[in-house]
C-alpha cells in the first residue's frame, strides 16, 4: 500500500470560497500546500487519508478565501493618514499632499510608511498590493521584510520631487529598482504614469514602449473627477480616455484607476480593448469624486478590481471593507439590487485584481498549481455574526477585518490569531508617531 505523500501544510476550514469555479461554497474542505503552492483542494475527510502534512491547521467556524488584492494604493502615504480631510481632490493634492511630500519624502519615509501599510493590509487579509509611489525599491524591501506580495509602480510625473528631477530621472530610477528586485518571487512591477493631467504625450509614448518591451501593466489615474475632465478638454480638446486611446494606452495592460466619470462610448471602448478598472469606492466618496458606473461596466464585460487608494484619502487600507461598500454603492448607483453579488464582489478583490496585474495564472483563486496566498475569517466569533445562513453573504455583508485570524503568503503563515508573525507592532507604532511629530511640526 502506497504511503500518503508528505506535504508542508494542510488547512481545513468549515467553508471554502475558491472563487474558481464562480459562485461555489465548499463545506468542510481542505487545501493541501507544498513548496508554497496549492497541491489539491478536497474534502477534509479525504485529505486526512490522502496526505501526510508536516503542519495541519484546523479552523472551525472559519471561511477560507484567496488572499485579497489591493489593486490601487500609495502605501507609504499611510504616514499621511488624516493629514488633510474633507477637501476636494485638487485642493487636497495641491495645498496639502504635494507640499507635505516635498518636505518629507525620503527613502526612510517610504520604507517606514510602506511597512506600516503592509502591516495594516496583511491584518485585513490583503496578500498583494499594487503600489504607485516614490522610491519603489524601498517599498519593495519593506514588503519583502514583512513577507507580502507587491506590484511596484515605475512612477512618472512631470514635476520634480525629492525622488526624481524629471520624467527621464523617474524612469531611470524605476527601472533600476526593477533590476535590483527582479529575482524576488514576491515582487513584480508595472508602469505607473500618475495621470493624464500630470504626464505629457512624449512621456506616455515612452511608457507604452517600455510596457510592451518589458511586458508590464500600465497603472494610471483616469477620469476621477468632472473638474479633471473639464480641464483636460480645455488643454487637449478631448477627454482623457480619448487622448489615451490616441497614444496607444488602451488595451489589456491598462489599469484605469477610479474611472468614475465615463460615458457609454468610453465604457464600450474599455470593454472592447480588454482594459481593467481599479474601483476605489471609499476614496471616491470621501473626495466627492462621484459614483463609478460599476453596473454598466460589469454588463459591458470590463474587468474590475478593488483598490483602497492611499490611507491619506480613505483613511483605511481595508479591502474587506471596500467589498461591502462596493457592493452596496453599486446597487444604489444602478438602481438594481442584483448589480453586484457577494460572490462577484469577492471575485473583484481576488481573481479580477490578479488578472489586471497579469498574475491570474499564479494568484487570485484557491486553485491547484497557484501560490498559496490565503486568508481565513472567523464567522463564528461573536454575537454580531449570528445567525448565519449564507457564508459568502456573511463574508461580504457581516464580517470585518476584526474577524480575520490567519493569512498565508506563498504558503508561509504571516498572520496567526489576528497578530502579525515576526513583526514588532509596537515598533511600527513608535515609528509612525515619530513621523507624525515631525510632519505636524512643519504644518
């Protein structure tokens, strides 16, 4: 009789939402993991006979899901959390955020801020984030030190910052960061031109060329406010998306962030070209940017992921919370309570995000062969969670990040019983407060 094969880890949970196939809830199932990858998904009773795990984790009352993907953030801006609230986008940027960045952005700021952000995201079930900020090499080092997956932006903006002096300097430094981190399995890159109103045609041409040569996504703010579009019309004579189309940005590489103000033709163009949208519902609401037409985008077949934006405009990096808000706001905006189901919302924050990053063959669902990026939420942890009829509905509409207990990235357990492993949270808090004192003293 053949002995059961040895594996690194067997996780058993009362419920499993694999995301693939869509709409499925598996009761009393297990995920077998070895060398960082999912080997098999099978009933827990069968798994105990089928495998000999070095570690077995039984999670009674829990639901196991793919690790969440934050499709748009500026991680290190966690150190600007609450710095300037209740303002319109351009006032917030030009009068508060850009001046603060000019005074304080440094390699140490980026490392400390990104580490703080990663800690918050991991504790809410996010295992991968798509970043757009300065000093990407330092952001990558912070993600690696905490054990998190990151897609780092090769940022481009036309004006000088403490990071770079001009467009060519941004590109040189971003590409150098990619070279320094290219051997790291948890790190990938994307091209990250800031926005149509801060990047020239010549720079966009370079972005498109580099994205094709290096096979990278293009991550850009797009159609966030009515004022942005009106100003763009005065300057270029066309709406931003039309300019991006003429410059060759529309295609499967494009991740259009926010995409709040789209007309019917623009939605059809995004769908026809295979573009993705990073939906940031809390940021859209907080900055009064508007309500994205999620129902129309979904009906057109546009791939939609979920982002938090930076903690300076949210003020949380809580993708589990964004799921609930995305589902609720989309129903109200469309006037259709069936617009975005709980299952579809979870898919947006997992497999759809992975697809936008070109990583859906590796992460985004609980599928054999993919990396074991997983999160477990306790659905039996208190009176606020009872009674429970539909685990998927409960995950999206009832549970919160306070109910998250365990997280694995590439098979390594990085959160246990709601606490970060191998990370001194008190030290992170002390660093954040030190930065707070320094930033506050200059305002």
